[in-house]
């Protein structure tokens, strides 16, 4: 793919500017609609649940990425049409798009090895998780893989328990993991403490049926 000529051909050519325009137009339609974070903060005002802070921070990070996508895709579209000059930075992004790779400039929000097409699907699913959370309230089960900063989420759980336990020191608290034989959509209640999570991938783990733990 890297050896395929990226220039040449007319606007209707398969490998020319016409193909690039169609690619960029398709990617623009796949960028999720940005959540109004100002309205979200107003909605959550007065609720000191630490999880709300995490929600705002996560949406803020994703919004930065989505805004960058919209701006750079617009610039590329105009550049291909000859309306603006394509800088070396934009050219590097275009080259990545043409080879179905995620541009380096877009990889700051979360780590991923997926090709561009799958990366966009993943981005949509991640953002949809937080969109549902922001509209319907704290979910019964959290997809931990959607967080750009999972440590912030786990710390918020410790903070919430600490407040409940009359200020128990966070550095003295530890997590206990109990597998639940249910799918995330089958969980319809919040746990007494902590949180139900899904998408926790463990490498080199061994199941011990006697102790019912990982």
C-alpha cells in the first residue's frame, strides 16, 4: 500500500483526489456528535459524586480529539480541492489515512493498535458509553476499556468509599475483585460498594474454581 502512487489521476480517478475526497467525506460522517460539556457541568452542579468528575474529564478528553478530527478533516478536504495549502503535517495525516492507519496526531487520547476503520468504530463505541452515562445517569456496569484514564475511575471509587466510611485513608484501601457470571446488560442494580465493570483483560491469569477468584 505504501508503494501505491498517492498522487495523479483526475477527480474521478480511483487513486487520485476523487478517492481521497470520498475517504475524507466518509470519515467526517463517522465522527460522533460532540457532547455539550458546559450543559453537562450545569446538569451535574451540586452533585459531589466523584464519578461525575471522572465523567466530565473523560468527555473533555474525547471532545478534544473529536474537535481535532473535525478541524483536520475539514482542512484536508479543502486542501484536496485546492482551497488551502496542505502542510507537511496534514500531508502526513493524509498518507496515514490512505494506508488505513491512525495518524500519530490522533493517537493521544487512548492507546490502540487497530487500523483506521476499526479505530473509528471503537471511538464511536467508547464515546457512546459516556453519552449514555451523561444522559441516563451512572450506569449499573462500567466498560472500563472506554476510559482514557482508567486510574481516574478507580481512584474515584476509592474516594466515594472513603467518604462513606467516614474518611478512611485512600492509601489504606484495596480492591477486591469478584467475578460475576452475568453479561453487562443483565446487571440492573448498583453494588453496595465499588462498581461492576466489564472489559477487564488479564494477561497470564489463572482461574481458581475453589477460591472463586482470579
